C-alpha cells in the first residue's frame, strides 16, 4: 500500500517538475514575503546557518536549498521525485550556488546517524504515508543539538478543507493534512520544540481568489499565487495577520489555522 502511494506521489511530482521554468522562480520570496509566515518563523528560530550542513527533505523545485545555500549553508536537496531533484539542481545553477542532490525516501533516509546540523522539510509530511516515521528519521540523521524544521497543512479548518475538495487536479489524492496533536509526538522525540500556526482570518485571501477574482483552483495553485503576488496582497494580508495574532490567543483557535510550522532541537 505504501509503495503504491509513493509511486503515485512520484509520478505526480515528476509530471509537475517537467512544467517548471526555473527562470521564473524568485527564491527569496518563499522565505521573505509577507505571505510566507511559516518560513519567516523558521528563519527566526534557526538563526545563522553559515557553514551548517542542511538536508532539504522533499526539496520540490529547490527554492529552500537555494535560499539556504545563499545564506552559506551546505545543502543536500532530496526528493522522492527524480524530476524535482533535477529541477532543484538547475535552480541552484541558475542562482550560482552549489547544492548537491539525491533521490530519497523520507521514511528511510539514506544517510548515517548524526550527519546534519539542520533537516528542513516544507509541505512534505502530508504526502508521507507515515509522518511519524519521517520525523523519527529526521531526528536520527541530526547531530546532537541539531534542528529539525518543517511546515505543513493542518486538517482542522473547514474552509481550507472545502478548497481541498475543489482543487483536485493540483494535489494528490492520498495527501493527508496533519493533526495538530502531532506536536506532542515531536515533543517526545526532541529536547525542545517551538511551533506556531498560520492563516486563519488570512484565509480570506483564498476566498477572495475564488469568490471575487474567479481564479480556478485547478488551474492555479493558490499556495503559489500568494507568494508570486505578495506585493498586491500585502495590505490585505498584514491587516488580517494582525487579527490572526489576536485570534490565536483564544483557546483551541490555533488548531484551525491552515499551516503548522515547527522547529525542534535534538
């Protein structure tokens, strides 16, 4: 069963990789845009990455590896999709940084114990049949004191779940958004865990895309559009983000965010 899920994920992402134009990717936006709160949170927790050995799990098009390489990290871009690894290496070349690449199963990471200073994964765990196994593997390959960081969608918000049911052509059928209670498992593995959730009131932007701007969610990936069009969305986003900060102080509200971001220290 797991092999079948992984094969479908690989085929989907290989096909997607074949359509990517690396010249159109603005790497910094994925970490510095106002509409990239997950990565802004992770960057604050990581601090200086110069000289650190970083494993990018589920590297996708390579924005993460390239960004960290520009900051001075020694990056290994890995994905279960060979096509995505190839795109990541092309993006690194286009940005004049050195990044290594390898095809890897994130549930059986092909590196020895205590290899990396940082393991980073974005939008990966909800594609994995056994996210806990991947989190355990991330812990294994980290050096003592190393940091595991990831962000992924949660399953609890009804608005985003409607979006998922509509946007069937831009996502895989076996995706399983996370339960926020997974944080408790992470705490059991790591010595220190910091987390936050993002996009509650700010999800109005998704409704704006669909209801007002009539953007077909099967033709444009909304989670890419929020990055690409960050300048246009900035005023709306920042106003709603301020509201989100207040909402998250209320009991149980954090779980209804779209995305969870975690930084955990071994």
